[in-house]
């Protein structure tokens, strides 16, 4: 019984942190209707600000010396440091909301998510660059003496635990008073209908800025309290953010009380499952909570205490902004002989250049070119999901990891050639994507983005959970490179070029398949379901079958690309397919464009080429090796900043924007299947 009560106290402490950060998410959602996925990174930034302010405040606050004599061991300067950091983080959040987020987040859910992802990459990379990715101790505001505790019965409760509860309760009480005042009434009015609130004289811009400021301040407080129990790192709040997303989803994104209740429920559930479910540790409880989040979104998307929000202010996907100017001087048809000849000529020239590049380039560059083509196949799948089906996925690298691990395990355990393992892994990826496409029938938009983000975060935990099969984070044994046929006559030092030619052949087949799908009735059905599923169903489109097929194709292509990359790199580790890679791949597709093959191909080229260029020139910003190992790499800094800039300027990426510029001179008519 004593052990049970001790675990209840631990669960309530964790739940208080989860619920408080979930409340910060709720504040922004109630004011804007958007989920701020960068809340954890802003909290991390505020915690580092508190870490930096700690030294000068400790030296300048005079009453610290006197107070420390009364209660020795208590770092009283932290009580001045944390509020100061909360103010600084609130100012930073308001500046970001006014300068960047307000310009584009109102366009669509996709634009809002792109801004959040760009902010995540940018802030995490900047923090890693400025303070490093090492672990730093963060002093607790309640003292760190292990003897600072009291005993009730046989249950030991530390002063820090009680202090955490009291601090959060005071902050939440003050916030409750604010929400019940005229400010809270303005919050509810803007959340209900922004145009009507503006007619009543409520300035929605100030309400949004206030919501971001309050959320950033609460996030900084949670980050400081959490960092005092664990070491301070740039990735400290990633897992805490996922727990908070689960809590807010269960309780209700539009309900502050529901978010707090969900946090307590998640904290208790995590502790109790890890303690009493056989074979499940604390990390093992993490995937179960994400599954609970998906079930809640499927059965009751608004949560236990929330009301499903209908956002009339912006569509799910923003329509491209027409380029102003004079009509085009020339008009040609896309299915005309001139356009067809140009396409075939350009495609054949590109394939030939890629094939020759693998034969003449140095070893490292030739291997990177092979990896680029494999990554492009996976990027085409994500572009098919985003651009054609209108479904948001922030965990596409997870499906690449499924293909890489499945192909390696199949090739090792079944003793089949590596390429056969890749083919079977593609079928595994298609099956996994089809199964995950079933709950996506009811989960869409921001909710689907949250679920896929959580899947990307828990992927390493799943690999460790089944380490007897997958080999854990270190991965299974590497696959052998396929042997080149003797008649090809490759030099002995260029045997890897055979794999390069095979990957190019696979990419050509996939490109032709996707082009034919887009031109067929299946492609038209997919686009119809993306634009309006009700109207599509009324016209006889099997929406359920179409959407599950879309997820299956996208995940199958991701598994195919991941398997080919695994064969080429001869190394399959969880760090190569973590959440940072998923966010980077989404960011680059949002920058370059999701429709067709050109935008995703350019995104894959940037995904591989930017880290290589930085490594060659020495401008790495902390990135190690040819590819960045964590979001702290310089490439992630460039990608995050680029995503913010492009999202503010255009609605659908650089390639479609360039096409609109070209259309001022030559107007190409017909279905856009490029």
C-alpha cells in the first residue's frame, strides 16, 4: 500500500507538469484554433534563458544571502530567475506571433502546421548552436538536498514535490481568474468566431498575442521545474510535449480544465502501467499512451470535456494565390506534342546524368547520389499524400525506418538477397500504412499531424521494445551489396555502381507509376475526396477505399526508399529515421512544393545536399558527419528558417510559385499531373 501511494504521488507530480503544458497548448488553440507544435521548443528556449539569467541574478540579488541563512540549501535566486525568464519568453513569443505567425497561420491548417514545424526546427537548432547539445544541471528552486522531505505514515514526500504542486496551483489559479475576467471573455469570443468578435470591438490580434505570451510563460515555468529533475538539454521538452499533446487530446484541446484532467490521467497512467503491467517499463508505457490518444481522436475528436470546433475562418488547405499581372503571351497544351517531347527529353537526360554520375563521381559523392535517389522515392510518397490526398504527415521518416529495418531483418533472418528483402519490406510498409489509414478516415488536419508526430517520437521506443527482432537502436546486421553481373564490365573499384543503377531503374518505374495513377480514375478520385469527401461520396467515389489506398501507397514508397537507403548505407540505426528527419522532410516538401515529382525531388536533393555542402565547406553549425545527427545540425537551422520564410511568402511552395511566374509568359493548359 505504501508503494502504491508513493507511485500515486509520483504520477500526480508528472501529471501536474503534463497538464500545465497541455494548458499552454489549450490557450493558443482557444484563441486561434491552431495547435502550436512548437510549444515545447519555446519552453526549452525559456528554460535556457532562465539558465543564463541565473548567474547574474545570483550575484545581484542582495536578499539571497540573508534568506539563505534562514533556510540553508534553498537557491532563492531561482525565484527571481524563473519569473524573469517567463517575461523574456513571453516577449519572444509575442514577437514571433506578430512578425511571422500572424502573416500566414490564418490561411489554412497546413500553413499553421508548417509554421509550427519551421519554428520547432529553427529554435531547436539555434539553442543547440548557442548552448551546445551537452547536458547541463539545472538547480531546483526548492533545493536539492535529498534529506529535504517529510513523512506521512510511511510515504516520503520531498519538499520539491510539494513546491511543484503549490507553484503550479498558484499559477493555474491566477490564470483561472484571468480567464473569468473580461480578458477571458475576449478569449472565448475570438475562439467562437473571430469576425463576429471584431464587430463587437474586440481586437483579435491582441488576444492572440496575449495567448502566445501566457502559453510561453507557462511553458517556461514547466520547463524550469522539469529541468530541475532531469538534465537540461535542447531535446528535453520533446517527450514532455508529446505527453502534453496526449493529455490535451484526451481532456479536450478547447477545454483548460479538460487539459489539466488529461495531464493528471496521463501522469497516473504512465506511472501505474510501468509499475503494474508485466514487461512494460516507463518507456514502454509511452507507446500505449499514444495509442490511447489515437483511439480518443477516432471515437471523440473533441476530447472528454471539449466541444468540437468548427473553424469557419480558413479552409483545410489554402488555395494557391494567383499571380497578378497581364495574361500570358503564349498558350500551349500540356498534352501537346511540344510539351510531351520536352518532358521525355528532359526525363531521359536527367536519368542519363544520374546514371553517369554514379560511374564517374568519387566514392562518397556517388554513394550520396544513390542515397538521394532513394530519398526521392520516399519524398514522392509524402508528396502524393500531402499534395494529392491533402493529408498531413509529420512521421514519414518513421515509415522509411520501417522499410529499412524490415528489409534488413528479412534479408538476415530469411537469408534472401538484399533487394528481395527491400521488395518484401515495401509490402510490409504498404500493409502498415493501410492499417494506419483506417483511423485516418476520421482523423484529419491538425489532429492527424499530432498523431503522426507522436508516432515519429515513439518509433525508437518501439525498436527498443522489440530489440530481440530489430536489434534496438543499433539495428540489425548490415545487408550485403548486390553483386554486379559480369557482363556489365564494371571496374573492381566501382562494384557499388550496380546498386546505383538498380536504384535509378526503380525510381524510373515508381515515377511512371505515380504519373499514371494521377492521370487515371484513381487519381481523380483521390483529388475529389481531398477537396470534398461528402461531394465525392455523393458522386460514387469510394472514399474509404481511396483514402486507405493513399496511405498504403505513401507508406509503401517510404518503405521502399528507406530499404534502398539501408542497402546503400550499410547501416540501419534509429537515429537515421527519428522525429527530426520526419520534420525536416516535411519542411523541405513544404518549401519546394508537394504536387507532382519536381518539388519532392528538389526536397530530397536539399535533404541530402545541404548537409554535404556544409560538411565540405566547414559551415556546419554543430552538425557532425555528412548527415546531421540531431535537430541541432546547421542544416536544420537552414531548413527551419527557409520554411518560415517560404510559408509567409507563398502558399504552396517554390516550384508552384515558379510555375505561376512562367505562366505569365507561356500558359500551359490541361490537367496538372507534373
